[in-house]
């Protein structure tokens, strides 16, 4: 603690950040560690494991019709109409791939608040009481047709297939969040590489053994997203599966939106809701870097309590081995201040057609449960799985449970035979009628 305070004072006096993270020579070059220069002077450490395997012909998979209409109204209402195939909710167990007919669903978000600056453009006046002596009620007032502010129509076919470790066209990308490193995925990297999967896990800039530029602009969302774009384009195969944790989920969403034909499936672990990113102005991370350096022991202990369901010797060892929160105060402050991504709103997430598995640790104190539930409501093909004994670092706390869940999701593909055999006259009538799978979300949005 005294050392941290001393180094923090020196940091204030000299104006230089302490504990710089610089690239290290890998002590185990045969274990798949590489250093990739994504930009001049910007080098990321990447663990890349390619198991020896015989090429096996890829299975055909199942074709799913992805069709939805996304409408944003001027009063902040978002209406999503699913007009194509809807995967059955029982996929939570990753056992079946059945499809269910379209139905009508209306959801009101709990955080919706009406404000005076965004009144309803089509208010409904109160009912007019009947005049004395008349028992016939007055007819209801005619409601004017709402004018949408923006409409997006998604209409495409997506082939979803089982991704086995023996398939040479499958690659797994693991992306960590703020303060972590590729080491937090050690259990997953070892598990899936033994099954024959090709795995890729980078250190974000300023984390792990990647270079740490001393300029805040190097840690904005867009700068980091371009780094990961370069990594993805370098290692991508025909079918790629993205696995993100916390802040890393946003980068997986970005890549899935940018490369819909290359991203086959996505896993979001404690990633939060489908809202645009905006840095908090009242956060402790807005303090000067030297002050954060003095507080680093307290921050590490707070992260241990909030990130893990238990705070025993095992969890402390995991925290040390995984280099979680082991970044310089300057990088930490720049990362938190650079989380600005206004495009990543509800509409952006609703446009995704890739199957997505949401994993949430029940004891997570960073990401509330309702945020992942909102994410599942917005996404087209999303399946939420809650691990009761896990917290924010659930992949480190419950590696066997997470590995099994992920593997089942990788192997899953929808069974279209039930849908083809159940097209009766009744179902056709329902499809023609106004029983669309409608998701109405009242959310105050920027005009």
C-alpha cells in the first residue's frame, strides 16, 4: 500500500504514468503466443492455437428465414416485428432446435420514463361523458396514424450448422474486457484446443503483454474495435464464433454486425443490455491517474468482492493468474473514458441475425440480470442461460459449467423438419392474420 502511494506521488510530480505495460518476449513460444502489429508501433499479443487435425467436410446445416421489421417512432417507441422463423425458447438447454410459430408478445421495459421533452405526438383525450338524458356512450376518438421516424427491414436466409472441433473451417475468438487479459480464458482455450478447435485470444491494447500507448485516444471504443477488426481479418475462417466477456461483448457485437457472413455464432458473457455506450462523468475512474494508482489496492479488493461470488484463496489466486485489473492507472482511466459508442443502440442489436448465447452469473454485481434479459428480448435469436453459482468472472469461477454450455451451443443446429411437417391450414391462417411476433419496447431515445 505504501509503495502504491509513493509511486502515485512520483507520478503526479513527474507527469508520467507508472507501471507501464510493455510487450514481453513469450517464455513459451511453442504454446501459440504471437505478437501482431495491427498498426505501426501498436502491437497486440495473441494466443493462437491450431491443433493438428484432418480436414473433414463441413455439414450442410439448416437454413433459417431471418425476417423482421424494426420501426422507431418519434415518441421513443421501438416496435420489432418478427416475420420469419423464431427459435424455440427451450434452446436454453442447448438440446433441441425446434421452431415455434409466430406469436404476439408485448414487453414494457422497467426503465422507461416519460419526460416532458418527449410527449406522445398522438395523445388520446379522456372519454367524453354522455350528455344528460342519453345512455348511448360517445364514440371513441379517432387516433391519428403514427409516423415512424425510422424503419429497417431485415430479410435474409442464414444457414446455422453444428461447429465441431474436427471442422477445419471453424475458429473461436475470445475477447476479454476492461482490466483483463487473454489469461482469463485459459480454461476455455485449453479445453477447446484439446477438442480440436482453432482458438484465438488477443490482449487488448494496454492489457496483458500488448503495447500501452500513452495517449488516451488509443483506448477509445473505435480504436480498440479497429484493432480487433485487424485480428479478425488475419485469423478468420469460413465459420467464426465470437466469445466476449463484459466490455469485450461490445466488440463481438461490432464484428458480428460488420461481418454477418463470417460470424456464425456469438456468445455474450455478462455483457449487459443493448444500449449505446457512454462514459459516466461521475465515475471514480475520472480521477487523475496518480490518484487511481494510490487507490489501486482498494480497487483490486473491490473488484475481487464484486467480480467473484466468493473471496477465498482460490479466487485471489485466479485474480493473480488472470492478470485481471492488472493494468496501469492511465490505461484504466482511458479505457473507462473511451467507452463511447452511440451506434450500438437497440436498433443496432436488433439488426443482428446471428444466433447468440447469453451467459449470466447470478451473483454478478457489475451487470444486473435485467440487462441481459433486455438483450435477449431485443435480439432475434438469443438464448439466455443463468449460472447460479457464478458472478462476473463466471468463466474463471465455473470453468467446467461454462465450457460444457459453450460446447453444446457450438454443436447445436436448429431442426427444421418439425417446422416443415407442421404447416397446416390453421398455421397458414395464423401467418396471414395479424398475429405477428411483435415486441413493443417503450424506450426514450434521442430524436
